[in-house]
C-alpha cells in the first residue's frame, strides 16, 4: 500500500512531540507493516486552520490524484487539539477516498467509530 504521511508539531506546552519524532514513527510503522512511504507532508506549528496549511493541502492533492492509498499520522493531535477541527480534517481525507491510520493506539478507536466522545461525529 502507498502511504502519505502528515506531521505537524503541536503548539503550546503540551506539544512535546516534534515533527521529526512524528515522521520517524510514521516511517517505522510503514516499514514494519511492509508498506511504501511515497511522501511526507508537514506544516509548521503555528498553522491554525486547514486553509492555513500548505502541507495539508499538498496531502489532499496527493490522495485526490491517486498517488497514495492511505494517510498515516502519528496522532490525531497532528491535525489539531480541537476535536471538531480534527473531524473536519478526517472527513476531508476520507472524502478523498483513502483510509486514515494513526500510529498512536489511543486514536484507533476514534478512527473506527468515534469512541464515546460527544464532540465526535
């Protein structure tokens, strides 16, 4: 499977997961699962909305053009700390016709069924 990775450092004091650490987790996951990493898109930590993120726009272009089968993120926090913004970005990726995968096991339930969080669709 062809994988497109996406990383963004989380701003603020809780954002200890650097873009480098995220990209390494994505590379390791891709290698361990026998997939091919075709691109890694990155945005700077201050990018607020998806419209502010050239890396996210590039990621959507990659998947919409059929150049990747799945998108892998280290954590949904890479999208945003705001759950509604996460949902918008998840929907954008899914509407492009690809699967979204997180290397963080805590995000797997959210990606499958939204979990028990009322803020998720």
